């Protein structure tokens, strides 16, 4: 496992220079009383008195779950958010996709302190949720830095621009001027693997009389888990007389790694604001560096892609990427007459370097091949400059209109950097396959360095016309340097029927611009594909939108996806703190971008002609092809009970339902008749049924004196995976998590807990889809993972 770089030393040192003389931090506000940022640039509203549904989860509540990953903790807090596990899926093992309301990962916009966050450079190519997409890596944001997370379950492209079709996740960073906390956690699975530890710290510093700087960081190490079955296949060539090789009897058949990747992650975030002149200067950002190790397919000694001189028993290639996410944002707010102005700029950078270890390039022969490779690098960067302005304008009925307007400029750049020559060439040795085994490196033909920019302008208005009725409207115009322009709009409203009951709703249009990753990513790599006769290696080419291959096949330039959505809900603020919200929604999306299936020369003369002269046996590409409709329902309820001398009990219930239907499939005329190849039933299942149809949770938190106990029952409904033999449905699953916290004194707390208390596993794959019993559980899409139960302990110190 590779060691941390300099960030580790800097972060570890910061744990020992934090001040400890300040008083304990104030306890967190109830989330029902927190003023939200997301959903409107104007409202100073709480989660239950706005026109759009917003979930607010405090950082303390996330940390109290004992879950070590930000995205996974959010999954158990918000039923409409899905963060499935994956294994043996190349780079996706290191940066997993997450989605909201059953849509694609790139249909959710992520903000930090209300500002756009950059996406990962990785493109998900394997058969996972969100295949063909790139997403924001939420696990690059340390939980120690989070004050709260706001999840807007409504379209918001008219407010924020591209991507906000399913909703918006806004992560608000801690902003303490003093005090802080540090904690250390350790645990392992019931089976005894997956050992992990996490060291977290956060501290606030005063800057002058009215400024603050908060530093937060984490060091996290996790060993791999393995739930692979033994490999029963023949491993060695038969002896000259036809007898089995005697090594078959002693071979360690636990040769695959199927489970969570091993990884180390170091992150450091800062958040600062200080009064300067007549305004306020703010800045925030962070660094996250990760190394990861996961297994590919085992190469047996009898296969041509193995050199027994180096690996007499075969070998398991290890993908060991280095993943870096860096960002910085700064701005200045000030008053000019009646206007509040906010000028800001930021830069975000993601780097995904593919390293392959314990491998070889068989075509170079045993004397020349390396056993570890730099297989190439993906880089994505995003720069933003924004000027926002807000003011109040007198309006009818002695009310005021809150008016906001602004202009923004954004530039996206994407680069594919070739790996070392040995990772992609074919050296011709004994007609063996070329390229590094496990992941074939990017060749110079795949290199690209492209960028695009866009300008956006928006206007938003909101008005509390009467005591009972409020309305809002927004419109945004975006002009992109590649595909052109888009205009999105939104209308929203809320009417209080009584002091306790209100109805709310919104109708809006939205769009998602094709990402620079989808526009420019290309590569030729070895994939194991099931054509009905088991998994077999193929040289599969992913050709980008400017490639001669895609142009020869009549694949048009990628256009933006466009959406229309409507939501309608009810809010009930009942007696004694009871709060219930119910929201239904429908989202129609046209021209969804897909990553096609693999088309081969035998499928069409056009494909044979287009692939002539390339090293690829088949081709895949991005194209606008599908129209869908997604419908759903979200319910959230909470109440706190006093139970006399037995303390207090807080009960929370959350439920989410979503279903997606394909309305039409529109494929290029030149490839007419290849519908079942370009967008086959497996891909259709992945788009419509890869996330649980129903999900929910019931949480009970009991507090008495120094003791706090929590139990959460989480429900994950049915989801499906398509195989060559047909579709299999998995679920449902109930997961029980238990945490007990003892507050030793004002500063020190001890916590123990169990996640997946009853050691639940996903349903097993059918025997015919287990790849000789090796892949017992689904490799993708499982919302509960495949590790079983996990127990941990934690010590926290507040200062």
C-alpha cells in the first residue's frame, strides 16, 4: 500500500497545535430550526417553511452514526439518496457513484457553502449505477469539516445551472471561531476483515474581533474485505500424459478479491471569513489525497496472458490508483446602496492516476515486461467566477419582493494523459496479448487536452404576498462554447391552510450539459464480457465524440439533456414538535446521454469499416438516445417525546419511493437494427431498476443523563441487475444499526456501536451467474454492500 504524501504530515501535525483552553462547543441547533441555504438565494427559511422539500442533517448527527464515509452516512440519513457498493469495477472501486431520486449521479449538483463543487475526473465504465457518468466524490470531503448537509429534493437548474435535475446537495462547512473536537475510531467486520481506523479533528480560531478560521481534517485507513468464493477452475496446463498437474491440489483457490477496496485517505479543509472594510471576505477549500487497491480478474497459469516464468501459479492484477481532489474558493460580500453584492471565484481539480501492480505485459516476454505500470492519468478542472446581487423591492399588499440576479463564467478542462509505453504496447512475444493486465494503459492515441466555457445569467424573485401565501420565480440563461444555449425557468409557491398545515409545489425546466468527460474521454482497454459462454476478454474501444470512428457511424455531437419536473407536497407542523412532510414528484428527461453497448464488425458493415485500422475489436460511444419519466414520493416525520424520569426519546421516520420508465429510444439511422446492442436490456434495467424502488428508515434516539442510545432500522427495497441469461431481482433488506454513547464529562465521550447488527447480506446471484461460484453476491448496485456486520468503538474529545 502506498504511503501518504506531505499532506499526512501536515494534517497529523495540526492535531497537536489546536488550542485546548477554550470551552466546549455549543450544542448543535435542532435541524428544524436551522436556516437553509440551498433552494433559494433569497429565503431565510427553515426546512419546513419553504416552498421546496429540503432535508437538513447536522454534522454531529452524521458523525454519531459511526459510519466513516460521508456518502454512506448520507445514504442512511436520506432515503432518496443511494450510494451502492461495487467491486471488480476498475476505477469505480476507488470513487463510487451516488445518486438522488433514482436518476443518474450526474443529475445531482453538489455545492460547498453554496458554491459549485468540481466533479471527479473518473468516468464510470463498468456495469455500475451511473455507467457513463462522472460524479462529485463526496468521500473527498471529510466528515470532520461538515457543519450540516442540505439536500434539496427538487429541480434547481434555473437557480444554479447545469446538473440540478434530481436536486442539489449543499455541504455547509464548520465556521467556529473557537473550540473544536478530535476523535479516533476503530472497527472491523464480523468476519474479521475490513479493519479500519479514522483519526478526525476540527478546530476554530478567532481572527481579530469578528473573524473566524476553522481547520478540519481526517486520516482514514481501511483494509480490504473479501467475499469471493473459491475458484474451482483448472489452473494449470495438463501434464504431457494428460494427467492433471499435481499443483491443482495445493493451489490457494481463494484467488479473487471481491469486496471493499483497501484504501488510505488524507484530507484537510479550511473555512474562513473576516470583516474587511465595509464588507466580508470569505475563503474555503480543501485537499483530499487517496490511494486505493482493488483486484481485477485472476489470471490463471494456463492462460496466454500469463507468463509462468514470472507467475508460475498465475496472478491477480491490482489496480492501485492515486486520487487527488483539490479546491479553493474565495469571495467578498459588501453593500452598495440597497444592494448586497457577492463577488467570488474558485478552482477545483480532480486527478485520477491509474497504477497497476502485480501485473505484466505478456507480449513483452518475461525478460522485458515490468510488473507494475503507470497506466495513464485523467484530469478534470473547473474554474468559476460569479457576481451575485440581492435587494428588496416594495410590492403589493405592503410586502416586499426579494430580488436576486447574477452573472457567472465557468471553464471546464479535461485531459487524458498516456501511460508508460509498456502499459499499452503489444511487443509481439509469442502472439501474447498486449498491454498491462488488469487495466490496459492509455495510449498516445487516447490523449486529449480540451476545454469549454460558458456564461450564465439569472434572475430570481420571491415574495411573501400575504401571511399565508408566498411565491417564487426564477429564470436562467446559459451559453456554452460547444453546443449553444439553454434557458431554464422555475415557478414555486406555498400556501398555509392553517397555522399548522401548508401545501407547496413547484414546476420547473432544467438541463444537464454533456460533461467534458463524456465529450472527450477515449480509451481501448481489455474488458471481460459475458456473451453467453462465460466471461471472455475483449479489446473494447471507447471513442469520444470527436473521434473519426463515431463520426463515421453517424453519431451526432452531444447535446444537453433537458427536463421538465413538477412537485406537490404538504407540510404539517403538528402539536408538541411533531413535523410531517409529504412530497410527490415527476421528472421527464429528454435526450439522456448513454454510454452505448459494444458494437462489433460483425454487427454492421459500417462498424467494420469504422474500426478498420484501430486496435479495438468493438466500439462504444456516448450519444443522446433515451427519454425517461421518473415518478416518486418522499415522506419525512419527526417528534421528540418526554418520557418522565426515563429521559427523552426522539423518533424520526423517512420514506422514499421512485420509479423510472423509458418513454422512447432514439438511435442513429446508420446503426438501425442494432437497438439490442447499443442500448440492450441490461442497460435498460440499469437505467430504470438499479436503485431500490422503496427505501426508508425509522430512527429512535434515547437520551438520559450521560447516556445516549440510538437504533435505526433501514429498509432497502427491490433492485435489479441484467445478465446475459436474464434479469435478476434482489432485496428487500432490513438493516439495523445500534450506537451507545457515554458522555464521561463535558469534554470526553466514548461510543460503541454495530452497523448491520444482524449480519445481513444481499441475496445471492443465481447459480448460473456466479461465475463458477466465485461471485456469490452482486458486484454492483447493492445498497447494503456485501460485508455483513461491522462493529466499532470511538473516543471523542471536545475542547
